[in-house]
């Protein structure tokens, strides 16, 4: 299967991202997959994006991915309608 092969080439998450992946899995909270994470990172870095709007934040996994990719002096405006997740 091509998707499994592509995912096998991607680096494993470390640190806080690895911790959040475990939490999301245990609590059935959807987060982006590693291939989507890599694509977002490439797009943000290649366009030197510094301002990001995220709609549907859940537990902040993709926000962290995007912030790391955008680097210093970046801003992320995050919108989450679920008040429990927003906290």
C-alpha cells in the first residue's frame, strides 16, 4: 500500500508532540496524521508564513506543528467551539 510506505518514510514525533499523540489516541481525539503534519510544515516553511488562522483546534497538536514550522515571531489565531477542548 503506497500510503503505508510514505508514512514509513516520515520521521517519528518527539517530545510534546509524541505526548499529545498518545493523549489523543487514549481519549479518541482526532489529530492530523504524520503525512499531513509534514505537508503543513513544508507549506509553511516554503511560504515563510508567519500569521496562521486555525479553525477547529481540538487539543492544539496542529497548532504546535505549525508554530514550530513558522518559527520565531509567528502568530496563530486558534478557534475552537468546544469549550472543554479550548481550555
